[in-house]
C-alpha cells in the first residue's frame, strides 16, 4: 500500500522520542488511558475513538458536557461540505477496534459506507517531550481518486482564553465572527457567551493554545500555507456554541489527493501543564506557549 505522509513520526527505536510500554492502561467499557508525568489522556474506543478526558492531576481541560457533539475531542474529514451534518458515524460515534502494542494505543474504525474512508488513530505518550502524540490516518478504500484533509475537533468549557499566531481571523460557515483582538500578529480571544453560533477561520503558524483553571493546553501540528486547506476551510478554526456551553478549538491538515489504496498520516502533539499566569493576553503567557512548540 502506498503512503502519503504529511508529518513523519521518527520511530522511538531511532531516538525520536522516548515512550514506555507501561503508559497505556486498559480501563472498563472500552476505555484506555495514557499518562505522561501528571497528565492523563483517556480515549473511548467504544464511542468513535474519542478523547473523552485530558487531565493534569485531577483538573480536567476538555468539555464534559454530555450533550451529543459537545464533549471531548474527535476527528472528521474536511471539507465539511462533502458530508454537511451530522458527522459521519464511522468516524465519530461507531466503535473502533483497539490494540495496544509496544506502548502504543492503535484504534481502527469501520470503513465509511458512504465515502469509503477508514480512520486509524495512534496514541503515544512521549515521556521525553512530555507530550501525547496522536497520529491520524485516513485510508482511501473507495476505489476512486479522492481529495480530503484531516481535521481534529477538541471541545473546551466556555471560559479562559484562546490564542495563536495569526494576522487576522474571518467569519466561517456563514456564522458570526468572534471578538478576537490582535497584538503583534497574535490573535487573542477571551471566551465569552452569546446566543448565536459563531465560527472563524485563520491561517496560523502550526500551534494554538488554551488557558483556563490554572492550566495551559497547547496543540502543535503541521503549519499550512494559505492555499493548502480544503475549500472554505482553514488551518485553524474556532467555533463557539451558543450560551455558556463549550467552544471548539480545531485544526486541519493539507487537502490531499489520495489514489485508491493510498493513505495519509497527520500528527498532532498535545501538551498540558500548570501555570500561575492569569488567563488574559500577556507576553508571559505567549512566551510560555511558544516555548512548548519551538
């Protein structure tokens, strides 16, 4: 099988990162956890392979709202215009097969009956970098040449602050925008509530950060050129649900042509750490986040 690799993980045996076979634990009801230091990530293979929890000690950073499509972190294909709504069940809600091998948790979903893609998710705790490394794989089993981009959607509670490198943000999906402010090409959004759906697109620099409850959550991913995202999509997207509910922090990979049997791999690194810095725009908070992704 041919492979198209958007970001290549260096194997642990080559010294790229350090992992331990003891970092993956099997829990009840199809759940698995990975730990690196005081950080624990929990995945539910029985519910679309979603990340359902991400904690520093006992403090949770992801939304725990139990409404559908409002909690944890999931993975979809882009552009959304191909499937509209609701999310494709084989990617988002149906059970994934799980395998733990050499300190890695590998989840494999069903082939989508409608689109012919199969999703695979690999989770590794990188003890050298204090990160959880997630590699999403899309396999084209449709028998047709297709174009697709990978897309991670993580939901956080409505509070704190979001920030990332960007010159501007623009309203997306015919929704209202969000009240970002800018300082030296950094976009800051102090989370607020409104009675309408709001969403933005942004050309970032390969990272985004969220600070709340004394924690700093940073994602690192491949930086895209402006022409690389799928049509009407973007490297970074932020969606705010109406009311005091949740906000989605999202990033996408490049729009890629896949021949029948080809696959693409796309890797995101998650970091979570305590901080005494307030959840407000500051040079210190920006410096802390950038030090993680340098």
